[in-house]
C-alpha cells in the first residue's frame, strides 16, 4: 500500500528555526517540505502553489502574525491543518490559537519526534497539544465558552441582522462554504443550535448595538 506523502509548509521568521525543522521532517519518508517562509503574508500569497496539508506556523512575525494568517488561510483553504509553533506557553496564547482554528500547539523546545507526532495527529482530524501546552491550559471553573474570533463576530452580527449565508458571503467576499463553516463554529462555541438563538445571543450581548437597525 502506498503511503500518502504529507505536504508541509514551515512559516517562521527565524531561518535557523525553519531550517532545523525542515531537516528533521525530511528524515521521514512520508513527508515533503514544500516551502519554508518567513512570514504570514508570504504563506497566504503562495498558498495555492504550495498546496500544503499542514502548516507549522510561528505566532509572532513582523509582517502578519500567526493568528491572523491562520484565520485567512482557513478561509481560503478550510481543509488545511495548522499547528502553531511558539515559545509562549501561557493559556491566553494557546486558547487564542485554538479559537482561531489551529489544530495543534507546539512549544519550540519539544523533542524533535514530537513534531511528526503532532502532524500525524492533526492529519487524523484530532487536536494536538504538546505536554507543556496541556499543562498550562487548565479548564476554567464553570466551563467558560470559547471566545469568537474577529471574523466570527462580524459574521454573527450579519446573521443576527437577518442576512443569509449568501448575502454574508457577498458582503465579505468569501465563499458560501466558508460562511457555513464559520456559522457552524459560532454555534459550537456558543452552544447555540438555531439562528434565532444566535440573534437572541447578539441582542443580549450588545452585538447589535450601534448598527442602526
């Protein structure tokens, strides 16, 4: 049986880090590193050409940060798996990365074989947090809801104003499928199953204030 070759892009503004990860990954027969890029904007511009299965994404980059780049990548290619590579182990960074759509979070000091483990895990559709990230991400008392990303808040506002998926897609210049994905994520994060429930949430939390409706 032929093993599928995994196409991996590495995005980090420190060339030595990117080259080190590349050399690790290229030791595996089922991995092809299709590109090492120095910023979020570069990976977005080359997304169609590179066609990566997984992107290893640094958080802090000068031109476009990893969180914003993650959100844009997933709007353009929802099936892409993104694993954040970071020095930061604070719960705020980790939660924010996961809320923006990342499926994995690795600290840069993890053992080399853990990078491959993370890639294999997210390719199965499962979330992967390295041990250091798991330890700092303790569940909050009362089971707090996940926060919405900026784009999700925008879409929630438009849905609450009665716009259809197609109308939202036209307004934001994204595909209807992308709107549907965001809508599903919003409902999951807020624990709401109906459009009426989304509208009620928007009213109760002041999302519709100041919109002139």
